[in-house]
C-alpha cells in the first residue's frame, strides 16, 4: 500500500488511493477524513481534542486542565499497511497514537508513556472523532445499532446530546441505567455511524479489544447543530510508574461511498470475529424456561414440573445458581457442594433424567464474577480475589472506575467479592467445576452470568494494568468450548451479555437492549414500524455468531426494568413475546410467567417448535410496505417456506394495507398463531392486501 505524506504549517496529511487523513499540528487531533476527491467529514466545528485520559480519578479528564500538544509524527510501511504515528503531550504523559491503514479501513490505537517524575493512575481513555458530518446536514442521519437509540436520528437532534445529561426520549425512547449506549465488545457492538448525502456516503466508527471494554457515546457542541462528535470511553485502569508504558486499543474507522444498507454489510464482513476460536454448531433452538430450584422447594420438587413444562413447549430448562442458597445471587458459595435449599446431588441427577426423558435440555447458570460474602474461598484463598486501591478485598459494587464498569449488566451480582481472573488457580477451579458437572450430571450446557470483570484489580502482582483481566472470562469460555468440542461432548453455551465478544463464543445471548426497545414500543414511546427498522439494523450489522434470546421477564428484570415484570399477564406482555418470536428471537420465560396465561404460551411455543422458518429462517424487514406506523411487518424464509409476521401495537382496531414483493397466497388467509381476530377483505391486486387488525394483535400468516 502506498501513500504520500504532506506537511504544512497547520496540518500533517496522508493521501492514499482510498483515503485522505489529516492531523492538527496544534493538538494532534484527526481533523481530515475524506475519500479521494471527496469532502472532509470532520472539522465541522471548533478545534476539539482527539484523545483524553482521566488521571487520579474517574472524572479527572486531563484535556480539561491541560491542552494537548502535537510533538512529532512518523510514517512507516507495515506489510500491506501504512502506519502513521502522532505523538502528543498531555499533562505528564506522552501519548503515541497509531493510525494503521489497510485499504479504506483505519485502526486507531494508543500507547501511553508516563514521562513525569511521579507515578500516575489512569482511570479511563476517550477516543474522540470530533465534529463529524456526512453530506447535507438536513439529509444526514446518525445510527447506533444494538443500543437504546432510535434508528435514523437526524443530525440536529443528535447534536443536542451531552455526555453529562440524560438523553431525550426523541433520541433514545428509554434508558438502561441512565444511558442510551451499551459497552463494547461485551454487551454491544460499539458501532456509531452517520450516513447521507448525494451521492451516498457512510462513516462507521466502532471499538473492539481483547482486554478492555469501552462505552460509546455521541456528543454535540453547544451552538453547533450541523455536526456531532463520536467517542468511545475505554475502561482502562492502571498505575504507571515513571517511564512506564501502557497500550490501549482499538477504535476503527470506515468511510464508504455507499448507502447505509450496503455499509452495514461491509461492517458485518469486517468485524466477523475469529479471535476466540471457531464456534461449534451443535445448538438446536428450543424455547427456554429459567427458574430457581430453591423457589420450587428444591431440585426434586422441580423435577415434578418437567412434564408440565414440556407439554407447554419448553425445550430448555435453565437453572439459577445451585451452589448458593440466595435465589437472587449471580454468585456461588461453595462449588464442592450444592446449597441445602437447592437439594442433593441425587436430586440433580433425578431432575436431569426426568428432563431428558421429555427431550428437555438442562442448562446451569455459571457465575463468573465472584462469590457470596459467606463463601469459604474468601478466607481460604484470599489471593483468588481482586484488591482495591488500598489493598483490601474488593467488595460490592465497583467505585472509582470508568463508566463502562458502572453500566447495568456489567456487575452481575452487586453484593460479593470479585474473582481475580488472571489467577491460574481460579481459572482451573472453574474449569474443573464445569467438567465435573457436565460429566457427573449429564448437563447439557451452561449460561455464563456476566462474563466480564468490572472491578479494577490493584494487586501489585497483577500482570499488565489493573483492568487487564476484564475480558479474560471470555477467553476462558472459549477454552472451555474448544475442550468440550475436542472431547466430542454436545455442549450449549448461553451468555447474559450480547456483545460481539460473547456472540463469537456462545450459541445464544440474552438481548437486553432489544428487550428494552420492545417494552418502549409497547408503551408507545416508539412506533412499531420504527422498531422494525431498529431490528433490521441489529440483525444486518451482526448476522454472524450467536442466536438472540428474547424475553419480557428474566431473573434480573425486577431490578433493572421492573415495569416489564409489572406487565405480566397483560395484552402488552403477550404482544411483546409473540412479536419477539416472529422477529427471530428465541423465546425465554421466567419462573411462573406462564401461570394464568398457559393457552397463549402453549400456542406460541408450539408454533415456534413446529415452524423451522421461525427458528432458523431469514428475517426480512425491508421487503414489505405498510401504510400504518403502528404495524411492524417481517417476512421469515426457510427452505422454501415463507411466513409473514404482523405486530399491531395500537390500542384500537385498524385496517392496514400491506404490499408484498411477491404474490399473496391464494384463497383464505391463514394465521398460524391464531391468538387474535383479523379480517382480510378481498383485493384485486395480487401483491396488495388489506388486513383488519385487533388491538395489540400479533399474527403469523402463510405466504
């Protein structure tokens, strides 16, 4: 790859056959990003720092107190890539920013060096892409798939967002823990995008790393309505002695002369991961039921519920942690013995045997973050646990950490002690534990609870920086997966995190962001058609990897979204769960959710079980037109079978006109779900049909 480096008094520019990049010689920020002969998509606002680092505490952002200074630059050729290094002075730090160009893809990483006399502590790093605009401001749209952000947000609306203020509902219909974004690569994709203009152009900006997670966000500048800044706040934490260095990365940039739908496909191709090893496709998608055996009276008592659950259409039973008496704890007490409230080893064998007789798989929750306060390991092996800045065992919820570690879902159990995942004895303990459970009790798999370590580990013996163990649970899961595959064991792995990292390792992930968006749609904060656009973006930006699990209630919704639990048994709750099924999510029920609603649940799950198109089919949202915004339409295709899913979110009956890309099925229209009344007046046009839809009605028509 070839490039020309051009230096002026104010900028350093690199021109290649694919891109033109430029950096300010004042503060080192990236200020030019353009296609050859095209317009610059950056610099539409005041000069802004391209990088910031928090020192001393989580709010000690250096650029607020010390202006970044451009020092020097270099250009090097690395195999098939070009690498530009921009050196910046930032307080007591010397920062080397590396921009590696491979065609039209730019990888941005950082090396931080402490050039001061005293040690410093780092509590986060922000990658900024300042003052972005693509094309005409009125046509420009901002996207953040897989978060709580609406699709197709206008630029002037996005420009009102501030990092330190709650997002408005017109930007994000609902918030998860006070924010609109999911950390990457743990819980989300980390993708921020902007598209528009004539001809079409799309800018994509995302974050990925094997060591640290980052929280994306969009920031406007007061007084500027025609540009926004994209940023990723990396949860890197660590101490730097004088002359020590620390590496952080990476943010990726992709500027394409393509419309958003084509750019989504390119993103999916570029980000398809292989770093965690190949995924073994042994997963048969069946409806899921999650419960705590202790709340049934123990494992033996739960075994007597298996026939009822199988008759309901359940194919997978997920058990909450059985090595603790606390039914709410995503933690364990003693891995050597089952907690008394759960039952005995014989009870577990009996439950698994009864389940297998009815072709129901048994999956066990696997806590990965820590132990309950009463765990014997805390006293017998204190070196297995994370230490805080004072050298004490880290306890409860993390403090003095970046925002990514305070995000809902990052802390699976805010009431215990946190494991040190760099400790080889911890990894071996849990590896032996899962092998023992799978072999002794013939379990079918595990659900990883919070495969992320949110606490900074300030042990002096800690290799790397204090947050360096954050993503180690995911690499450990990959090791478990490979080992089981080599042994020929059928093995199913779920995760409560739905980010790209878990999707690369697991068979299925629980999609909390989609759960929230369905709830907001049910509450009329978002239109059904808009939800269809959101889901289309979600599926097209990440078509690879794990299947997605949909739920209206789960083990933790009472804590993170209690309204969802309050809707139990309502028409809204039924509409949401049925809507998830027709859209391609694996249905999951929480304990007792089916009570007093068994006719609906059984009809829905039986249809799911009978229709491979719902379990494995392609999901097409853009191929159908409807004249009603309260209606979401989706086509499911599999092995020549075509189904049309319709979800009406309004509280009053309506008549909707639906236009298909092909012909409707001749004769009487058949709703395979059969849970809501509908009318279908005759139509002269074979591709157009009017449907009379009931309030909160969900339908599955044959095509």
